[in-house]
C-alpha cells in the first residue's frame, strides 16, 4: 500500500502514452520521483512536455523488451506502473505476433527487470476485454473463467497470470486494473478519433462498424488514475484485481449523436451491420465496479461528459491526428 | 468433431513424452497417419520404438519453436495434438523463462504453423494447475476467474487464451484439456519417480515435501486418452474445454503407503512440514469432471490402481531412471 508518494521513486512504462503521460503528471504533482520509460513507437513526445520541466522527472528512451535498459531505469525504484502495450484491439488479427511480443513478453521483461533490481510493487493496466464475451453482467472480477475472443485480451490475460505467479513466487505485490475504454485529453486511438478523422475528411458521411448497438462502457482518464491511486492506497493483498469503469454504458450510436452534436454536423451514418464491429469485438462490455467503489472511489464524470472533453480536446489539438496517423 | 481416425493425418507435438507416446500408439491403432514431432530434450526415444515399426508413423525431430520445421511437418494435417511443454511445475521459479518459451511462445508457434498450413483442429494439454488455489471444489471448467500461483499454470493459461483467440479470429476449433497429474506406464516425472529414486538410494528413509496432507487427484494415462478421444468425437463447439481427472483424490501419505507397500519397504518418513510442498504448490486439486462424464466417459482405473501400475512399470523399467536424471 502506498498512500504517500513523496518518498517514492516510480517507473512508468508507456509514460508518453495517453494514460501514462497523465499518470506521470499526477505522480509528479503528488511528490513522487518519476522515471518515464517509453520507446516512442506510439507514445507522443509532446505529452511529456509538462513532465520534462519538472525536476523530479527523468525520461528514459527505451523498449520494454530491452531488459538491460529497463533494469537500469528501475534501480532504486519502489514501484512500477506497467502501461506500455500494444493497445490496438481491433487489428490484432493482422499481426498476431505484436500482442505476444509487446504485451505478453514485454510484461515478462518488466517482471524480470523488477526481480533483478528488487522492485516489489507493480501496477498493471489490464483490460475488460479479458472477460471475452462475458456471461455475467455487470461482470465482476471473479466472473466465470473466461474464453478469450481477441489476441489483445489473451495477451493481457497472459500478463496477468505471470504477474500473479511472480507475486506468489518472488514476494512481489501487484495491483491489476481491468479498464474499460478510457476517454479524455490526450486521447490517441479508438472510435472517437476514427469518427473525428472521418468527419474531417467528409462532414456529410460517417461509417460505423457493426449495427451501432454495441454497448460499451467508458471512463474519464483522471477518474481512472484516481481509481488506481485509491486501490494502491487502500488494498494490500498479494494480488489486487480491480475493474475500473463507470456503471453506465452507451451504445455506439449514442457516441455518434454526442460527437456530431458537438461538431454541429448531421452526416448520413452508414452502419456496416452485424452485432460485432470486428471479429472478436465484444458487443457488450459492462464491468461490475463494486470492489473499487467499496474503497471509496467514485467517478466524477459521466460517459457523455468524458466523451465531450475528448472531442473538445481533439478539436483543439488537431496536430495529434497527424501524429497518430 | 472427429470420430473416425482412419482418414486423418495427425501431428503430435511432444510425441516422445509420457502421454504423447501413448497417444501416438493409440492414434496409430485407430488407423490415423501420425507425425510424431519431438526435440527429444525430455522426450525418450525408446517410447517411440513401437510407433517407428508402424508404416503410418513419421518421426520428425524438431523444436516447436522452429516454425519452419513445424509448418513443414503440418503439411496436409487434419489435426494437431499439442503436448510438447515444460511440464516441471515445481522448479518453475528457478528458470522463469522456460515456461514462457516452452509453453507460451511454443503454443504461439504451433498456432502460427497451423495458420500457415491451414490446419483447423487443435487438441491442447492444459492443466488443473490453471485454477491456482481454487475457491470451489470440485472445481468446474467455469470456476471463478483464477489467480495464478505458478509460472507453469500461468504459461498454460496464456496458451489457452491464445488458442481461444485464434479459434475466434481464424476459424479454428480447439479441445483444451485440463489434466490432473497423469499416472501409468512410461511415467517420467513427478512424486512417484522421486519417491522410487529415493527408496532405491536408501530404502530406510523417505523425505516428503509438505506435511503429507496435500490432496491431489490423478488419472491413468489411457483413461486420459480415452477422455480426449471422447471429447473430440462428441463435442463440437469452437472452443471445447474439459477437465480430465478422477472424482477421487488422495493425500501424499496415501501415495507413500501404496508405494512402500508395493515395494515391501518400511522407511522412516520425514515430512518437511507446511501445507504446501513448494512455493505455488496447491494443497488441494480436485476437478469437477461432470462435463466430460456427460459425454459418456468414465475412468477405468482408481488412483490406487494407476499408481500401482506406475510403480510396477518403474520397477520393470529401471533404465528410465537414468534417462530422466
């Protein structure tokens, strides 16, 4: 359990990513020494501009698969937040090795570097996709043994399993967070970006995967970080697993309505049809968050509010569209 | 679903192992063409002596991590039984990379070779260890989401997850078997071998890990293979998961009694003490096998009968003690 960050040295992998860069800022604000580790393959240098002006921040450019560089960055650390990952759920089938290498083997690399340097605490960004096509809704952390439907979910499951086994075997402690999709400033991938890109190219037409009724849950990035800090401060099992999401959900067509409303556009919307947006897409993601709520955490923004902040940020930061391809 | 093996070409990875060699013999007896794939790192050449005299058998010496050799062996195959693995649960913490490479990445390699060659059916040897320290007994296939306690269990979980995702994504079908410990002729690792080795060195003393009350379940190797054939013949979901074990269990000290009784020895037994034999040892493994029994399968031997066959085979085949180190 860590409640006071002022005495802590923390390594954040994926520090230049959407969530990682906010986490870095928040840790610095809380008084921690932060090593921001990123290979900048999808991480964005500009996101670390505020951090780089902070005396307690150190940037290390390296790949999590490079064990030596990673172990060097971990010297003297109290905790690692392992957020670096291939976060592209949708295109996993186009390059199956990517999830294995960047998620499964990368997590092994992080665990080995921790073992080599004696770092005992790990927070890990997992995913609600790990439940596959869940059979219980809202889906609790101890849901029935899931059947994986995506390589992304499978790679995060593999990572979670290794983390738990390392905790058991080498006396480490972990906080595993199964996120819904995260929204907010510095958003860099997902359907909001897709829709905005499409509408910039052609404000009159929007192509939507599936039938629009896929129901997902979303969480605002700062609520997500609050949830992580809350769990790390108040839960001290060997392996602490928490769903992080809002209790609400929205359909893809709600998103469409909010985004086009904000942009004051009225495009013709083409639905590709079908219950799923792509192979392995789970048409309903709705996580039971009673475990984290029991620790006192509550999200501050609704899905609609988070989504509006996201689109507002994208509109004000169009440069990110070029960077994210 | 495969009920008639006479038209099938089958690849068995780990064909020279304990279970793999019996499976190879049984598939040949059932009329299949069998490619026995093994790198002979722990596989034993003598176990394939019967198979090698069969015209429908082809031996390929190769590593499952060698994708080219593996894909070549899979040309024209209808099904793969992926049994090759690091099966050493107990010493996982001494070499954590082994489970990752030989179980997780090796399974990825098998899946990629199947994808490259268009092989659509996979049977996979998983483990009851995947349930970690289960909270429900007997433990069903859809038990609450487990927390891993061993690198071995974690690596098999990772493999199961990838297999399911490949089935969803690339139109494959899989049968995943979560075994208890298997006993019988050609037994090459585990506590029966340990005890027998100890008693050969000193018939007056036997050292036992834990307090002797760890309760495990065992299954006779031919009952195990019957179970696999039954499931593959009668269950045709995209991903078919089955526990395979006996409904009974026995304590380590029952094993001690049966083994020493068979050998007519009365050693002093030292118990190391503690509820677990080693870090990550699960003191109770007891699987719910109603799913496979509902298909008509029943084991033919009790645990005691399987164990007595095992020790009898070891006594008659002492050469294996030298080969297994």
